[in-house]
C-alpha cells in the first residue's frame, strides 16, 4: 500500500536529506504510484509513496498530528490497521483529536501518547515509522507476522530505513551479504523453499527489522525490542470441535471484512484449492460488480488441476449471481516464462528459489491488467491448518529417527552436501566461514523451533510451528514483493490476528481426522459447506509439490542456466563453484531424459518429475536466480 523511507544524517542539511529521500522513494515508486510526499523536521527527513486501494483520494503521507501542549508527531505506514475502530475508541477516551484521521494519523497519535508501547495496541499488516522531533526519537515497527517489509542501515552516525532494500541502495552501492545468501540457500537446499528468518539481508550492512519487533532510534543509539512472539499465544483447549468450527466461521467472516473493507478495486488469487476458494467466495459476496480472480496455468489449454478447479469455483459463483465473477489466467509455461526472470529478481531485491514464483509474478500482473489494486490470497491457511506438513522435513520420523531438536538439526545438515559444494569458493576465498552455516542453523532452530520442542512427543507440534514461521513467512515476503511490483497489494485474511489465534488453538487431530472428508484441513474445509461446491470444499486435494509443469519447461531452466554460465560476472565465481554448476546442468539433462522416456508422451503432459531427480529444478532455478541477481546488482 506504500513505500516508506527515512534518513537521519548529521552531515547533511535538510535540502540534501530531502534530495536523498526523494531518490529512495523513486526507486520503489511502484509500491505507491498514486501519491508521494516527504517532510523534514529537526535532524530527520521521512517520506512515503502511496498506493490507493480504498475509496477516494489517497491520504497524504507522512501524516502530521498535533498533541496536547503543541507537540507535533509525524508518521507514515505501509499497509493497514485491522483494529481501526477499537484503536479510535481507545484514543478517544484520552481526549485526543480524532477528526479526519486515517491509519497514519492514528499511528502518530498512538506513539505520541504511549511511546514505544504503542505497537502493542496495533493489529494489522504494517511497516511503519514515527518521528517525534521534540524528543528526538524515531520509531520503526513491523507487524507480528511479517506481512510487510522494513529494512534499515545504521553506520557511521547515519541511520536510514526503507520498505525495500533498493531504497537503501539508492544511498550508495553495497556488496553482497554472504550471511543472508547463505541462510537463503541453507533453507532452500533442505526444504525446497528459500527464506531468511531473522535480521539478515542479501546486501552487506542492511538489516531487516524482524516481525513482531519495534526499533527506537535516539541520539544515544538504536534499541530493538520484541513486542510479540508466536509462543506468547494461548493454546487454551476448546470445549468441543463444533465450538471450534463455529468460532473459526465467525472469525473468518470478520477477517475477510477487516482485510477488504473499503477496497474498491478488489480481486483474488484463486488456485482452486479450498483456502483461496474460500477467501474468493467470501470476498466476492461482499463485492458489487464483477469480481476478478486469476489462476496460474501451467499449460496452454488450462487442463492442469488448478485451472480446472478454479473454473468450478467461478461457475459456482456465476450460478449464484450471473456474470458476477470473471476468471483470468496467469500463463506460466517455459521458455517464455523465463522472459520475466530479471523483472522478478528486481521485484524481490534478492534471489528467488522456485519456478512457481514466476507464476505468482505473472498472476499479479494479470490482476493489475484487470484493474485490481488489492487481492485476497489463501495463504497461510495450509500452514495454520496442517494442510501440507506431511511434505516437510521432520514431519515423519524418517529417513532417520527424530526425537529432539538435535536430531532435526542433524537431518537438516545431512541434506547440505550440495550447499557446501556450491559455496566451496566462498569458503576458500575467506568470504564465508566454514562454521558459519552450522551457526546459522543453530540460531534458527533456537529461535523458531526450540520453544515448542521439550519432549520427544512434541515433534509434530514443533515441526508445525517451524513451518508456520518459515514457509508461511516466505509466502508473505514473496506475495508482498511480487504483488507490489505490479502495484497490487496482497491481503491475507487467514493471517488476521483473530483467525490466527483460533487456528493455533485447534488440535492437530481435528484437522487430520474427519471421516467425511478424509484429508487435512478438516476444520477450515467445514467453512466451505455453505460457500463452495463439494468438489472443492470436500473433495479437492493439495496440488502436486513442486508445482506441475512440463518436462520441456524444466529443461528450459537448464538451457537458460547453461547460456548464462559464460556470461556470469567474475565475482560470482568467487562465491559459487563453476564446475559444479556445469555438472548440475549435465546431470539434470541426463536424468530428465531418463524420466521422460518412462512417461507415455515423453513427459509433455503435466508432471512432477523434478521431485524424482537427484538435482531438482529448484536447485537449478535458485542458482540461475543468484546469477541474474549478481548481474543486476554487481556486474
């Protein structure tokens, strides 16, 4: 919904600071093409670029509010507050001026009143900044789940922040951040999905403010404070399964309303799975006019499972209200799909891991062409409702016994032979310490798994919490970057705090054991009884993982990587082993040909053959992404 930026630099005057702030805004203007603004007060300059997703002209940012005593506070927010009525009521009891207040003004009033503790009064999806020139304090805060990004740098007396890393790159070039790259690939090599969990970024000197954290800058230094963590949430037992379903039904309606209120140009991402179908149906029911959804298609004839299921949903909605729903397709088959590779890498500011992310990139572009400014998604329902955990490392006690967190770490490390071989030059050149990957693994598990794993019986729950914090977080990050690249904001009703809390209280058995449904996500599926046809809410199963694309499409990734090898910057081979990359391409082609011969049509129908190969498409695609990222930022 916006890009927010700011700069504190004692060596610059207001005019020079504002010039740099304008540059920071301009490089991420796609996040807010409808209005821009900036303000300098005291030693700080802050700015914002705003996307209009609600009715009327977008409110100007940064906002300024007057507090009792004549003190003024300035604020800007990327995202939206979901507890706006409650926050207004709370502030009104204090006698504060609330006429003509949007989210940024409410944030300014809250921080001006409660200081750093104001963030505990906020719910929603946000990255925000508040500048109080009278007390010389700057606050940055990020929502509890990390739905919106926020980065900063703190060096040599200069402090700057930005919604995206590229805003900070506008202040000067940066070297690659090897810790961030290593963490990205450590997760990808073991879990087939790359993401950074903590405060690292892919550029040296830049840090990410962690979800559920608030930062305070003052002339005496920078302090970071955690205001929320997943383990803080209650797991109070339910009276009955029926009570659980009833509460989640009410919370779901509330969540869709809070995340879509006032949005005129609303659409949805629709895979045809139960999660996205539910959010689509509920958002459609609240929308006047034609509601547009887009589905990724992996074949020209749209004969793969997702488009077929999405078409069933669309037909169902149109049967209820004729002409009210339109289904579009994000066309995704290679090699043409790779034409968007560089645009996707630029949109993300960092390497991506999976070919499906190009599909997501194209889906958002399709929705933008349909004039959508915000869209609902089905993420992270699968992670909340244990819908796809059996596919993840550690869910089943194989291929080795897993009784504690040390066993999980050992299993993770056992899958890193490819990682170590790939980054051998980085080790040899002293760019990455050989013991650093082990330290990164230990740190990640201490923070994101250890709080839930105290006895051997905790394994399933601990792995579930791990997936919720890692894979779900990567979905938030990817949706935000790739959607906002097309000036389309992702809205996640399942990540609404009320829905999130209820889902965390739901016993695993209730989601996995249902004689009528016979598959996962049983509680969420019950919400579809009155909204969706039974082919979707009851019968639809998870799609193949990784996403199904044609054999020729997989091979197109290998072909493109082979073409890029001789063009790579020399600095790339200081980090990555060139011989290994060449062998990966050759081995992939050999094994792919063998698998293709085993299929009746040579693998040209929809297939998931990559999962059968020792070198998978995701490995090739991740290296290709890293190579293109080096080209874009360091060549």
